[in-house]
C-alpha cells in the first residue's frame, strides 16, 4: 500500500509539476496584491463611516473586476490554445470584440451593482448613501479600473503564452489580484470625486442621468451587434447580474459584521486576502476545466474522471500551502502597522480551516457549473469563472465570518 501510494504521488507530481509551479508563482503574486487591498481596506475606516453602506458595494466591485477581466483572460487563453489568436501584441478582430464587450459589461454591471447594493441596504435596514451616490461611485470606479485592467489582461495573457507558460494557470489569479489592488483605490478616488460634486445636487442628478443613458445605449449596442460582442454580452450579462447579487450579499454580510471587523484589524485585512486567494484557486480550476472541455481532454460527464481528479488534487495541494500563508500575511501586516492582532496561531487556524471548508465545496460546484454549461451549449469561459468566483466571494465571506466568530468566542 505505501509503495503504491508513493508511486501514485510521484506520477501526480510529474503530471502536475508545471501546474503547481506556475500556479504557486501566480498565487503568491496574487497574495501580495490582495495583501495590499487588505491593508487599504483595513485603513478605510474613515470612508466606511463617512459613507454608510459603502462596504456593501466593495466585495461586488472587487468581484466584478475579476469576473469581467478573468473571463476576458480565459477567452483569450482558449483562443491561444486552439490557435485562433496569435500571442503577438497586435490588433486583431478577436481582441477588438473582447475589448468592446468588456467595456460594455463594465458599464452595465457597475450600474446594476449600485442598484442592487442600494436595494440590499433598504431591505436589511442598513444606513446608506443615496442611489445617485451609489451609481456614480460604482460607475466612476469601474471606468478607472477598466483603463488599467484592459491592457494588463491582454499583456499577461499574450506574454505568458508566448513565454511558454499556460495562461490558465497564470492569467485569472493575476488578473483577480490586480483587480483587487486597483479597485479599492478606484473606489476611494470615485468617493472623493462624488464628494466634491455632492454640494451641487443638480450636477449630481445630471451626471446620474448621463450615466444611465450611456449605459442603456451601450447595452443595446452590444446586445444587437453582428459579431462576437453579441455572443459575449448576451451570455455574460445574466450571469454577471447573478454575480452582482452574490457580491452585494457578501457585502451585506460584511456590513452587518462591520463593528466586529473594525475591532479586529487582522480580520478586516484577511477578508480581501481570503476572498482573493480563494477566487484565484477557483478561477484556475475553472479556466483549466474550460480549456479541457474545449480541447476534448475533459468529457462533459457528471462524474469526475482522471484529468478532472488530477486538477482537483492540484487545487487542494495549492490550498493547503496558500491558506496558512495568507493568514500569516494578514497578522504580520496588522502588527507592522502598529495595530493589535489576534495572534498567529488563531489567524492561521481561521484561515486554514475556513479555506479547506470552502475549497472542498467549490471543487464540486465549479466542476458541475463547467459540465452543465458546456452540455447546454454555453461557452464555459463566459459562465464558469464569473459565476464560480462570485459564489466563492459570498460563500467565503460567510464561512470566514462564521469560523472567525466561532473560534474567537471559544478563546474569549
């Protein structure tokens, strides 16, 4: 039995060597980006108190950036794998269509996210800013982030493939991390801009109307276009709408626990770290399954087979390594900024236990989303990553808060 296990382990490591190495590098970079986001969030107390309800929109905004551009990167990865896109950084019809689709989705989802956030605040009786503020903050933050995310996504996807790396292992976690890093500063910038014009109510209302008009025109244009933009917008919009709901639900959970989070800087820092790293792991699995389905390596059956099981094992291995690491980073950054932490053993336990509960759930969720979407004729690149990472955001927030409160109450 031990001999057979050692033989299987050697075969597994040989088969997944490149996946583990490339993914660990990407996830490590992702952890640094998420740590920066966590530090920013951990020091956003002024904005969170001055603009009530802002926390509700933050997870959805972060997730939306990862969903839109993670899917963009996954589509580019698929085109690169099957040979329909050159890895050279030059203009092409495929790139043009994906850029236009991503811009349209950013505008539409920014407005929808703001509306959903306001509805959640009303339903759960959270004190909140006006719908005008929500929409303008979300829309401006979306455009600022997009200016950065579009070229970065193309560069990472094309250059990683050109350098002999598999974009499935690199693009989605890196894009998610970069999105996490730039989204919070973009939100702060948009809050400052909206705060500057808030004294002139008529200007704010006019800008709100212009934003709604532009968004509606963009959606109609994309929905009725005669190229792949229509395909992407029609398949992605309903999925991303569901993702926005899940993201704002996660924000609602955080907003409800805001008092506890503000008292424990480590947990507030850990939130984007945990969510981002979990999203990175899930998106790697989603991208690999999507490429496997497109290339024929994976059959769209309801029972995981060898290639899928190997992907599961690779993700579990990465999770076992990365969750203690992000717990260590969260506590270290809290102490480095002179704040009181909750202790390394407790933080590592919270991060590892929450992560393993989450990842065991998400392995099956991602697999079945991939299989069912492919069997029904949908492109997994447009479905799997946004839906699975948004589910991850909501479930990860619930699990992290639940495990944290449980462990903290036990040691209190």
